[in-house]
């Protein structure tokens, strides 16, 4: 039996679908469907059970689910603009600790979602404390749990697999419920459905218009890393999960325009206050993931956006 928390969300539902395609139907989805729109992400999935995350935590603390093979902990408050620190710490830190200790106690594989937000405004993206300086409470909640994991888990002699994955800018199918937090590719594609232009921000931090760079990683590649860890239970640690390359927002826009066969880019001003807190460059150093044995290539923006938009229709 497998558990996917956040299983109705973006990355979680893609993982559930991929596990199904690999022959695993014994998947328990844990989530909060108060936003009922997320149900669409599970319509084509086969699951053993669905459970609200509060009930799941209560049952874990009563000793249930001691016999599951793995928990993929994808559930979290991922809204980077959320500043309710109590809410963020309850969802992203305290709850994660409960699941971690349950897995350590019962020898269950534990693969959890961290975030590149732990690096904040740094220009070096390596999994060491010197480069970890989050800019918001979301990033801090993720960093705090990573720090906790480092304290309680001896990665050289772990009780069981514990792997944290620092996701960079993930895009792909099943993200439509995320609203403003959905990917640039999703928003630009929708802009072209309504008109003839896609909108990007003007230049910033020595970068020209649309030339700010991010590590955009296709959700299929993120899911593949999770599945690889399920099959390689000896691999433990905290790993960056990105493509290992930085590409421009112009690259994304041009990929969307090419797919649609029309459109042009319009550059707009930053909203008040955003420019000062805007990340103009990210690029995952994936050497630690490679050293652990993961060798599959990550898709470029051009490859991933084309595949993604073809699925959107």
C-alpha cells in the first residue's frame, strides 16, 4: 500500500496517475477537497481510498498505516503569498514531523516535497546551509522541516528511507486549480486563447525584458524522480529537483507561441512592490541527485511545454 498526501493536487495527482500506469492501484489519496474543483485531477486515476488529511493524521497517531510501503508527502500550503505563519507552520512543519516519525518508527519509505524557495535570493542553489535564506514564511516552513530532518535522521545509517525533494519551477498538466500560482506556460497559453499577445514582465536586475531566467522543470520529470526513489529505497538525503538548466521567460513564451502557431510577446511593468522581491535567476545544481544514481535527462522548456500543451488541448 502507498500513501500520497496532497494526492488531488498538482504534483500529487500526477504521481498517483503514474503509479497507476506502473501497475499500482493500492494508493490511498490524502487531501482536502474543500476546494471541490480539484476532483478533476483524480477522475482518471484508480485509488484504494480517499481520506481528509486531518483524519489521516489522527489515524496515524493512533498507530494505523504501520504496514504501508511508502508515504509520498506532497501535501502542503504552497501559496508563496500566504503570510499566516501559524497556518503555514501547522500545515508544512508540524504535520510533516508527525508523518516523519511515523515512518521512522515503522520502517516506511518517506519521500517529501521541499522547495527551492528555501534558497531565497541566493544565486547558488546547492543543498547546504550556506545558501539557504528564504524570503517568505512558505520558504521558511520548508527550510525548517529540512533542518529538522537533518537533525533527527542520520543519512549515513537511516532507519528507513527519508528523501526530501526541493522542487524548482514545476509546470505541467493537472495544475489548473492553482489559479495565480499556476505556471507561466499555463497562463500564457490561456492568454493566447483570448487574444493575440502573451504578457511578460519588463527587465530587472540587469536582465532585459523577459530575459529573467528560471529552472523550469516538467512535472513528468518530477514524478519520475519520486518513482525512482520508491524503487531505490537505499537513497536518502535532501536533493534539488530541477532540470539543471536555467531558461528565460522568453523561451517559455516562444514555446507557447510556436505550439499555437500565432502570437507575440508584450512586456508589461511589474506590479507595485513585486520587482524588489522578484527572483531573476534560479538554476538547480543536481549533482547530488546524479551522484545518488539518478541519470535520466530532464526535458527542456521547448520539449516539456510542447508535450504539456498537447495534453491541454
